[in-house]
C-alpha cells in the first residue's frame, strides 16, 4: 500500500466553448407544426433510448416511436429530470409549442468514440418551438474543459440526419438542407439563386462546391468527320454526369446540418467565378464559401484533401454567433414556463379554495340528507334520489380536489426549486477567492466539518490547480443537499431533482473502497459516540469526473451527531 498522494493532476480553470450549432425550420409544409413538434419530441426520446441501450431506460423516456405521433396526446409529454452519472432535463409545454432537451455528461469517450478526456463535461441542447405557425429547431453542443486541454472536435447530432430524412419532417434553412435532387448547378439562373442564398442574413451554412469537368468544350477539338467521336463524347459526358449525381444523396446526407453541397460543371466555372469572386479554379477542386453573414471568405482545396475541407466545414459554427431566432433552450424554456405558472398559480389556489368551500357545503348537504332519511327510516324516493345526487356531486368535487392538490404540489415544487437556486446564488456571493480561505468559509456550516488533514490539503500547492468554484460547489452540495438526504429524510429522487436544478452537473457519492488496513492520508482520527478518539479510514467520497479524477472529496459520516467529516480533498488518494 502507498499512503502518499499521487502526483497532482494539473487542472486549470474551466474553459467552456461551443463545438456545434445549427438552426433550422421543419421543411414539410404538409405537416402541421403541432404534429411536427410531437414528431420532433418523440424522435429525441427515441434517440435517447438508443443512447441508453444496455442500461435501464427510465419510464419517462418510454414513449411511442415518432411514426405513431398521432396516438400521443399533448398531455402525454411531460417535463422531467433524470440524474444519474449524467443529467437529462426536458421541458415540455406542448400547448405553447415548446419542447426542449438538455444532456450533461462526463466524457467517457462520447465524442467520436475516442479516448475520454479527464475532467471534460459535455452539454447537449436540443430545442423546438412553434412561432408564427413555423416549427423552429435548434441544436447546440458545448464542452467544459480544463484550460490546458486541446479543444474537442465537432460531432453533429445524428438526430439531425434522422429528422432530415423523415419525409414527414425535413429541415430547411431558407432552402432544404437535405435535397439530393437540387445539388446539380445546371444553369446560370441557379448560380443567381445561390448568390441570393449566400447573401441572405438568414443563411448560416457555408457552401461546399465540387467542380467537375463535363467536357463541354471538347467538341471544338473533334476532327471534321468525327461523328463517331462526337457520339462517344456525348456518352462520356452523360456517364460523368451520372457518376457525379450518384454522389448527391450520400453527400447531402454527409453535410446535412454542416454545409450546403453542390456540383458545378466546367461550363459554368466562369459565371460562378465572376459572381462569387473566387478567382480561377479547375476541375476536381473543392470550393468552400462562407455565408456573407460571417464574412463570405472563399477557400479552394484539392478534391483529394478531404480531411482539410471537411475539418473546416465540421468546425465552422463552433465560434460563430448563430442566430437561434425564437427557440428557447432548456434554461430559457424553464424560465418562460415558470413565469407562466406564476401567472396562473393564484388562479389555481383560488380555484382550490372555492372547490374546498363547495365540497364542505356538499358534505353538509349529504350529512343533512342522511339525517333526514334516518329520521324517516323508510325515506321517500325523492329523498333517496336527492341523496344519490349529492353523493355524486361530492365524489366529483373530491376528484377535483385531488387534481388541484396535485397541481398545487407541482407549483410548490417549482417555487421551491426557484427558491433553492436563489439561495444558492446568494451563497455564492460569500465564497472565498483563495483555496486557503475555504476552511474558514465552511466554519459556518452545520453539517460539513474539516479535519486538520483536509485543511493541510488545501494549503498544498497542488490543490490550487483545481478550480475553486468546483470545490465550493461540491462542498455546498454536501452541506445543503446531501446532508438532508443523509440525516433529515430527503428521498433520493428529490435529492437528484434539486441538485440538477441548482448545480447543472452530476455529483456522485459512493463508498471510497479504502480498507481498514490503509494508513497515513487515507485515515483520520475522530471521536464517535463512544467518546474514544480512534483512527478511521475515509470510507466515503464525492467524485466528479472519470479517467483522470477531476475532483475527489473523502470523508466519514457521523450519523449520531449529523456530521460529514472531510479528511482529504480535492485530489485522488492511493492506498
């Protein structure tokens, strides 16, 4: 066993950046926007179930596939939160045309299936909103990294391709972004259309132009009697055209949500070059033209240099100020829904009060009727009918009370989550700016206390390489939420729900696995209820990150005195 710290994992402050962004509109005008919103939401849930393949799928994700959208009612779509080793938030208000999804996960090799990057957090946002009878769609991936880590590459949502290929849906940004039948630039009129598209302020996708030789100038070089040669040339030109267009469908699929691909024949090179000011280019060149909105730069690549131009296209939107129009991602959608709920909260409470008064009146009437019937013994038919009617009214009102109480509970939960977040923001104002001030800062805590060894850890230089906000968030979680779960009876579902609402990231608390035989930094001395000071292993830890350990906080739990006693942080222990 080694009772020493590992060499410090050098972690710098968090660097958050976008890697992929896309905005589009549902393209199929025959599909009602309300139906399109259902299709989009069901497609997202199906996509999530595929991502969770091999794991337990939560009940809130178990919905029909998108082709059965007509079987699903608006009220079947509910907002939900899932907190595990990842966080999944969904906001649903189908009546107001809003559905949004957010996934926050630690990097487990999710980007491109490569090696996981220690400390990397991936946030995926997908949102849909109906405005002016159009279904707007937005997609964004953000990465949180240590400052000294090479930035992640761009991975497009596979969901975009699925929506593009869905005949009931489709996606467009001015023009359809998946349209294999409209990729061949056949005449000068089409070049004019592309130039208008390039200049449009709503165009946020670059062009990728494949230049090819259609041998349109070859007829001038034929011999005077070259009839056979002319026929062969036409066959060759047609063969080349078919070969080029055979690439249309796979290319359209490849670039859906990245760029607008087109094929440009040699006979139109001069017109295109003049219109777009590209300079000269040749057959087998690939032209990449940025939208006018983003500067309109032009680049020319060799067709064989696929990695260069595909890399440029793939990373095009990451640093751009993409206009998502009226779409609301999860955080914004939550605020709108909360405001809406605040507006009708008083109405629900007033309705609940009125229904309660009405219920008491009916109960009095039932009681009075029962007493009259008891007095008359036999009772009259009219009196029995009156009693039955009153009982039916009573049951109806009691059902109303159940529904209103449920709605009231939902509202109270939302208010509590807002209060939680406001309290958290206020607590953040008191945070220390230096690592060696953290121990003094937590002296006001009720549940969390530091052992001397924990204070020594924070005074070491290696602790300063860990983002102080991440440490403070973790301690805040232990003090204000996890302690309620440990000592005050909060259930796990409420713990996870409130945690995701406040911190927007998963915290995992598990046994540390440190054995009794461990020594040194893996143990602390503590006095439990028997009054004797003994040495105990730090048998619990909070952890963030995998494959490199972004942060570890080791502690023991004193249930008798309701204390979480921290003995080591923020680096990993080896024993």
